[in-house]
C-alpha cells in the first residue's frame, strides 16, 4: 500500500532539503535528528539489524532512524521542515 503525501508538504520538504546546504555546521545530535527524519520520510520504518557496538557511526545513524519508527512519511517530512526552519531562524 502506497502512502499518499500531500503535494504541498512534499514540495516544502524538497525545499527544506535544498536549504540544508546553507545552514552553518550543526552539532552531531542535530545532524542525527535530521538524518532520522530524512530516512523516515523517504524509506519509512527502519529494517535490518542494529550495527555492532564498534560501528559507532552506523549505530548512531541506525538509532536516529529507529527512534522515528511508526511515524508516517508525511509526519516525518513535516517534522524535518520544522527542524530546518528552526535552524535557519537560529542562524539569522
């Protein structure tokens, strides 16, 4: 079953993706939040096994995405848009 996404939300999400490159450097926590929302918006719920303890970066990314489990793709897009807007407002 394909999830229908409001075209307006999808357009705003695509716009937010373009704005990410204009943001100042962000702390790892924020980057992981962005990553988790992005992956949930595009792929939906995470699949696969959690990486091992010594795979720090892969494990952190897995956990960031996993924390968004059960969030609809559209809701993930909305949260991503809101996050980018808040980061843009901080950098102004």
